């Protein structure tokens, strides 16, 4: 185990915190509380915070090139302008289904995942949403679409369907992905792979739901580091702050009879590594 220090960035009691994302243009971290239908922002330089109520469950929120946010919502993908004006980019409500994690690819497209509320096997999807709103279904039958990230240079894409207990990797050919294969498989008792991020060395960091830890896998799939966390359900991680050196971790308290006092907080591992610059959504 690695004794990397873990600190509290924001003492929050999120029901289902998810999807931390660094917004370089504003110098703030964005993350969501899915089940509370809120988008949070945090400026580590000043401590300033904001909260946006979306009106429906929100799986992810990412910055846009011209300002504002793109949000993966229960009923589709929506756009918030910088002044708060909202409009649908893709409106596709499906009874019993909600949005989950999402990520912006190096080409500026949004890869948006869904899942069933009852977590029925094969009830979710992964779709690529182009900046003009064109939606292409990439994976039609997933159970819990979760972490998505790209290697330095964008030639590989990593992805977790949490219930498989695997991180998979694809080859990237423009907007298409092929050659799906296991990158890392979690052993029994380790928890379930949730959100992930890729660092500047090409290593994959993944949050372990019900595993109370983060793991770092080298680019060749070797487990290099495990970081213990004080909470049972970390959900995702992302580098942010000056030089993209600090690793932020979202957490959840949903489904826990006796959650740790920090369950739902936004945690941070100072100077944990070196992240890759993110790409804002081009729409």
C-alpha cells in the first residue's frame, strides 16, 4: 500500500458524488451529485463554491469551449450557457434509465454513459455525442457505464462497465473505437472499478467502489500503486490544480447504513502525479 496523504477539499455530504473534472479556463473543479441533481464547482485558490440545481439526475458535467457546461442528464444531454440558459442537445428519455459518467474525448466529442435505475444487466449504453448533437451508439448493452479516458496522444481509450470488474481498452481510429480487450481485471474483494483518469505517463488511475481505495495501473496494465481512502465508496478521480498535480476524488454515501463522516466529501491527494490537460466539449 502507498501512504499517499489524503486531504479534504470540500466537506460535503453528497449522496452520489461523481465525475470530478478540472476546468482550466476558470481554474475550478466541477463535479456532480447524481441523485441530488446538483452540479458543484470549487476553486481551490479561493475556496469559492457554486451549486447548480439541474432539476433531474445528472451523471456528469463538463466544461464547454465557449463557456458553460454540457451535462449528461436523466433524459439526455443538455447545454448550459455561461449565463445559465439551458437547452437540450440530445433529448432521449427512456423510462427507468438515467445518465451516468461521461467524458470528453481529445476531438471534443462527449462520450456519455447510461444505466438502469434497477441496474438490470445490459440496460445501459455508451454513446458518442458530436458537438452538433449527432449521437452514435457505441456500446448498446452495458450494465453500469462508468469511467472513460484516453491515453496520451489519444490512440487508446479506457472504459469500465463496473459490474464486469474490468477496465477494458480500445484502439481509437478517429471517432471510432475497435479491438475491445481487458486491460486490468479486479480480483474478488477488491471492489468494483468506477470512474478513472489517465495521467501524463499513460497510467490509469481508477476509483474502487466498495473497495475504499484508488489504484494506479501502468500503461502495460501492471498494478503499481494502491492508495487507501477513509471512505468505502470512492467514485471517480481527476487531476487538477496548479500543474495538474493534485488528484481529486469524488465519493458517495448512498446505500451505506453507517457511512464514514467523510462519505460524500470531495477528497484530494496533493502532488499525487501529473495529469493530462482536459479537452472542453466543442459544442
